C-alpha cells in the first residue's frame, strides 16, 4: 500500500465529511504534536 493509496482514502474521507484535505492534515499534525509534547514533558 503506497503513499498514493493513503492520500486517496484521505480524499474520500474529506469528501464524506466535507472537510478539505489540508484541514484534516493540519488537525492530524496538531494532534500529533500535542501528543509528543505531553510525552516529552
């Protein structure tokens, strides 16, 4: 399963939820960074 397949499923998800892919990516990155900060503390 390559990177393209992941992007396709993201686009499908965004089409379903109505959220743009960029917004989904930003939220995922925000969540990840918040998690990392908690772990490092």
